[in-house]
């Protein structure tokens, strides 16, 4: 019996799939840290026959090449991808025989031009389709990641592609790579997997009456996507060397003094720890599932990094997330700032009541949520700029002589923006562990 195991990478909103059947395995769209998949394959006792890539990924460095080399499996890419390393090109509806199962490539351009979905058949019966960034659960892959000038053409291709997949039998399982939490989805994606029949009944992208309506819907209201994306496609064409270790050296105070002018400091400690004392000029990106995404969105691509983490935080997890997006130049980690004394900067974190009082008193307020969130409600007279944009350049309307009271929906992005503004001489005050919903409620109660 065929078994499909999904390996989620929550911070990216992506799934890698491992298919096993009668001792044969196929892996679809693996990320760069391939040890996760090797462990599962070893436990299953299955021979990896193929590693399938649905497209040139925009959100992570692929591990397909390395996984194929490490296991002896054959690497399969869409023919139109044409990476520079050895692989087997997949052509539309030219079946690939894998012993007890058959893989049928289906050209589904739209998310990218070369995009291929893979239909898996057993005894000529279609069982599951791995749709990458084409048809998603409740959505479809966005078509603007290669630039606005190509977005409409790719959206028109995506219309054809998702409707091509929708013609498969109802019971065929749908297993997309991108899902909830992925910036590669045009609209909010739902659960991770589905069936073709369920999507035909419920997916809004299959309900448009014609191609023009689909294109208009797909290209309206798109959220910004991380700046590091522009480097992923070229990296996946050229291939990236395997990362040999996730270990980093411990950086002492003297080490940092020697190197500080040539590095960017990413402080992954909890918000309160950062606010209480941090290295001047460091960027606050608290370590969580999407740590790597936010680092990639706020600093120059693959710039040399020094991490600041508490001793109980998982340094390997931080390095692993950075490696997934091609940030390999991690020079080390600092695990204790207790003896750094007066060299540290600090700023205030406040609760909802104190923040609301400041708003009522006429404070300078900055909303750093994404543009699509502003329509759901914002504090009157707030200045609005998305957190990554604040890191890139200071909003012109900010007054340096006054404190900047900053909020988002949880405090996570507000802390990122605050750290960037503080480095430029502003005094940030951050609404911690709360957001606009709680703030508007508090303002209403005080009104």
C-alpha cells in the first residue's frame, strides 16, 4: 500500500513529501537540510528511486541535488528549468517508471514558467498529484514572484494549469508544496492536503467564470514577499554546496570587538531580553519557526552574521533555518551579555494600557503591520510602514525628537522595526505581546 508522509517546514509554510510503496521511495521538493529526510528513509527501509523538483523554488534553497547524491536516487527537474548540474528532465505526460509506481509529469506553468506537477499512478490508477506551487488547498501559487512585468502572463498560464489539474478524478489526493504560512500563495491557503474533488467544490480559484476574472483575482491584494526570494531561483539553477555543519563557535566579547565592523548582529532572544539590553545596532529577530524568513527579509543576502541567543535557545535550529535560505556565513554566536555592561542599548516595552494612554495623549505612533492588515483597523493618526520597509529606510514623516510608539499584531514585527529605528537614533517604545485588536479595545474602553 502506498504511504505518503508530509514533512512540514512551518516557518516556510511548505511541505516535503516522502512516498513509499513496496520498498521504493520518492521524495518531492526537499529543502536543503536533507538529514531530516534521510532519517525517515532509513526508518522506512525504502530505496530512494527519485527526487522530484516541481519548480525552481523562490522561497528556499533546494536539497534535491544533495539528497540524490547522498542516496543514489535520480534527480528529476522540469525540462524547462535546465539547472547546470546533472539531472533527468521531465517532459509533459512522458511517464517515468519507478518499479511498482509510475510518475506522470504534468506541465503546470503559472507559479513559474517551467513548473511541473507529478501524478503518481499505481497499476495505471491515478493516486496522488504533487502540485508544488500550482493548485493549492483553497488557493493557487502566486505568479508575481519573478517580477511584475511577467505576472499577468504567468497568471494566465496558472489559470490553464489549475483547471488542468481540476480535471483529474475526484479521489486523487492533492499534495501541494506551498500551504498555510507560505508567501508563495496568492491568497491565504488552507489545510496542507486535500483531494481534487474537494478542491473542485470549494477552491475559489476554480470558481472564476473566465481567465480574465481569474487574473484580476490572482493579482489583486497580494501581500509583500521576502526580499531574499530574488536570490533563490538563481541559487537553485546553479546549485549550492552542501552545508557540512550546523554548529557555530562561541563568540567572546574580545572576538566581537575585533570583528564588529564587518558583521551584522541578529539577536534572537525573546523581546523582553532584547529590550533590556542588546548590542548597539543589532536587529531583533526572535527565534521561532519563521526566524530565517525574517532575517532574510531584513538584512543583506548572505551577509556575515553573528547571532545572540540565550543558552537555552537552540542555536542549531537558528543556523538550520538560515541555511535553508542560503545564509551560510554565520561566524558564531554570543550566549551571554551579562558582562557587557554600559556598552549595551535598551528601550521600553509597554502593555496595552500604557500604550493606549500615550495614544490618547498624542504620542507619535507607528503601525508596522503588512499593508493588507491596515484595512482591518488601525489607530487614528498612526503612521504606517511595513516592518521590512522600516528596516530598509526610515519613514519620512517620523520626528526624531519624539519617541516612536510602535505596534503590530503581536509585538514580533514591532520589535524588528524598533531595533532598526533605535540604531538610527530614534527612541522606540514597543507594544509587547499584544496588537491592534487589544489596543483598539483599550482605546474604546478609555473613550
